[in-house]
């Protein structure tokens, strides 16, 4: 059996009755699209954040995309973000016709270097899109100040940071709107594709509701501005409602896994994740760093352990974004990281014996390097 960084089946076997009951609830409800489960989840997820509104969407990429559109970002605009992120952040910017502009990340925690953002603001800048990467928040105060000063929208990419806090404030509550993914691997994951965008602004909420529903107000059959079909599915909404009640337990489980790695590997040559001041980390992924990353991954394969890299190719180096004109060396920290980071198995139901096997194998491999 191969050990992977993530496996939903352990959780499924534990929560099977609840998950299947969710499916039964929706199938027996008499309403399969935009019913009680979606509206219930939207209310509960908004309440969890103390925000006015949550609009359930079909996935996290579209949560970013519709979030940008609802904030008025479109063709010709520039959006400042990072290249050290999941490609969908940038794909969503491209999809609305805007141009991504990249800040580098910090050596300490691999998060957006917010001190670079002021210099990247130009006449076409419309939005700043920080990514709360790996499970912890970007320091938002400098970005809030810049957004205020220059009249920019601030959209948080929270796809990796459900329940993470920055000086006590939840990820998703510090900008104009925030995009979440509930892809199965995420800290709050559905059993398929799902997403949502949350906001404090009533006009952003109504724009999101129209955009996900062809461009119509719910129940009116007239399109003002053409939108999309990007609705959250009832079945996933019902599963998410139930899992939301356990979100804080999932996070506690992830932190326990992180603590064990720290105890076992704290003295090794690996650079372990560092939590930025004021942050409560939720460990969506447990990213470590070593200059001989590729050798380590290959050696671990022989133990039946298959590890991921988040992310091996910075977005600005991808063929699909070559037209942006970034040259090698333009984002030095991001590029150096990409060759040295890798992720250890991390999910709340990770069995102790699996974690021990990974720690033992890794310790042996590091000793042999
Ligand atoms: C997962 C992820 C997304 C995209 O979410 P999907 O639901 O897979 O479309 C966007 N941004 C980040 C940072 C992510 O990790």
C-alpha cells in the first residue's frame, strides 16, 4: 500500500453514516438545486465568519473568478497576487480578462511579501488578491492600508485557510470579499467540487447571486449582465453543513499532526513550517524545505511513501503565462523555493502509525544523504 499526503477514505469510514444521511436528506427533499441545504449552508458559513453573506458556488476557482467580477474587476485591469500559489488563483484572474501582477514571497513563511505591493500598484491596478497559503494568513494590515489609499478592492483567496486566524480575526473577514474552495482535500472539504465567496457588502452579495445564476436575480428570467452557471450543489452543501460543525475538530487534528512532526523532526536538517507572528495556522499542507528535495522524494518512494510538492512550478514560469513576460530570476524567493519544498502527509484522520512510518523513513533517508 502506498502512503500519500492525503486520503479521504479514513474520514469517510468514520463519518459514513452522516455523509450518507446528507445524501438521503437532499434526494428526499423534493428540491435538487438551490434548495434548503444550500441556503442553510450559506447562512451557517456566513455566521461562522460573522459576515453578512456567503454565496455557494461550484468550485474555488469560480469563487475567485466571480469574486473578482462582483468586485468590478474585468478586462484591462491588473490584479496583484503571488506566483507561489495553486494555479487556479491566477487562472481565475485570467478568466475575467484581467492581468496578474506578481509580488514575491517571504523567505520565512512563503507568504506574499506585502512590502513589495506598493511598488506594483499602477494606473490599471484594480484589486489586491493575497493568498492565505498552506493554512496561514498573509499580514493584512499593510494591504488594507494600500487598498484604502488607492481605492482598490481586496479579495482574499482562502482556499487553503478555512478557520485560520490572524490576530484573532478569521481568514475571509479582512477584505471586501473572500473565496473558498471545498475541494475534497481542503481543510473543509466536500465529496466533490464545491466553493463559496463570502462578503460584508450587500452589493457584492447580489452581484455574486446574479453571476452564479446566468446573470439573473433568483427566480426572475431576465438577464441584465450575462453571468455563469456556478451554483453550489445541494448534496455537497448538505455534506458541508454537517462537516462545518466539525471544522474546529478537524483543525485541532491537523495541529496535533503538525506538533508530532515538529517533535520528531525539529532537530533534523529539514526546514519546518514557521508560523508568522499573530497567526493561528490550520496546516492545510505541511510544507518542509531541503536543498536535496528531489533525492529525498525519490528515496521515500522506495518505502512506499509518495509525497507532493505545493508547488513545483511557480505560475509565472508556466507556458500558459509566458505572455506575461516574467523572466527566470524575476521572483527569486518563489523560484528558489519551488526547487526545495515538499509536503508531508497531513489530514486530521491521518493514522498515528502512518505518521510514524513517514517520520522513521524520512529520518533514515536524511541520515543517508
Ligand atoms: C484549491 C485552490 C483553489 C481552487 O479551488 P478549486 O475548488 O480546486 O477550483 C484556488 N486557490 C487556491 C490557493 C487553492 O488552493
